[in-house]
C-alpha cells in the first residue's frame, strides 16, 4: 500500500553554519563594536546574550536572516521564551529549534485529514505521522490538504512509497 511520512526535522549542521555566519557579522558590525553580544548552541537551544534590548532584537533579526540564507525555514525557531536579565543590564534569550511534530499538532493534523473524508489512514508514530492509502492520488490530495493548513512549523513529506 502506498504511504508517506510527515516529519518536521531541522538540519542542526545548517543551524551551526548560520550561527557561525552570525558570529562573524556580530564581530565586524559597527553597532556591535565593544559589546558583549554572544550566541551559543546546546542541543536544540540557541542562547542569545546581548547588552540591551535593541541589540537583542538585532540579533534575533540576524538569526532569522542567516537561517533563511542557509535555506532553512525560520518558522523552525521558537521565540516563545521571554528575554531574561543576565549579569548587569545584559539580556539573555533562549531560542528553541523545533524538532519533530508535537503531540497536539499531530492530533490536529490527523483530525483535519479525517474530517476531510479522504480515503487514507493516518497514524502517529512518535514525533512523525504515517499516511497510508490505496491510491497515490489520495496521498497527494492529503499532502495538498496538510500544506493548506495554517501550521507555523515547517513540515517535510518523506519516504513516499508505492
């Protein structure tokens, strides 16, 4: 039976490349001269450390620009953590790189596909979804439906099998 997987994966090596480019620009830009602005990554978290709020906003913009330059979706970055005070007047913000499909998002995708009365079956397998059907056309319609949903997280459709 034809099937495919819906996944949400972000290439961490490309994130590292984007962060390296961002570091180079911070070191050379005039408005960052003499500041203690740094960016570090641990696992799926990126820590931005800036002297003040305007510099933190500039760093957020730089991060978005460099991530999109590396052909990644900036929607994979989660800015939901509020900036917090660090040493002195400095601000620290932790930006999370989204990996995998969250349980509630997976359930909403499954519900949308089932409500559309398509002749496909959807199953949640950990942090990805498997869609199976009898015809390839049904699977392509399911992909079109999921693309039409308003989902902020970037999704990839992989492992298409006949």
